C-alpha cells in the first residue's frame, strides 16, 4: 500500500513529433490488482490534474492506438502536496497492426505477416529512453518491451519512476 494520500500530480502532455498539446489523453489510477480506480483526460492544453487516491499503485497515461503508454510508478512519498511533472512527451508508435492481404496464398500471407512484424519490432526497438526534468532533476523515462500472448509483436511502454525524485 502506498503512503501518498490527498496529493496531486499534474503535468502537460505534448506530441513529441509536432510539439502540439496531446488532448483527450486518458490518465487513470490503477490499484495493485490492475483495476482502474478513477480517471480523467487531458484538456485542450494537454494538461492533467490527478488527486492521487490512497490505494493507487500506478498511474497510466495512454491514447491508443496513437501514442505509447506511460506508466507512473512508485508513488510512495509524503513530501509533496502537489508534484508538477512538467512537460511530458507522448511518443507516436502504433500499438497494433492491421493489414489484410488479398489474392495471395496462405503461405505467402504468413511470410508477409512475419516480415511486417519484424519491421514493426525493429521500429519499436529504435525508440530510445527519454529524459524529463522534474523539480530541477533529470529523470529517465525508461522503455519496456514485452510480447503479447498471441503474437510476436513487441509492445512499448515508458515508465516514470517517482522514487528517483528527491526533495
């Protein structure tokens, strides 16, 4: 259980490609079982304000399929009433592939699908870690890759570890 109670996280999301605000992005609080506790969306300026609930394990920021998910973890500090995360880049990378091959054999279709997945995975792996400056400190937004159950495709998630922030 986290010790953070009645504290606020805020930030401003922007599209890294064009620096425009990322609007209507989902910002949800999740408990240790993965259940969504509450959520909000960013406003027209890409800003969000979240009053963190007592049993929040993680905050997820996402707008599928357009942007890569960001997970804010280790929300277990007592020294802030409000923590401004500042500007957070939203990285464009599709979360799923949908392609239909017509007029070719099943064998050639499978070969084309495998090549498409290889190309996609190469693109996902090319995304590097990103640095954020929070309270004057540089924090690394780390990338995590994992395979889904039914596919060989990698999923990209960025993780912001709040334990790295010091008073």
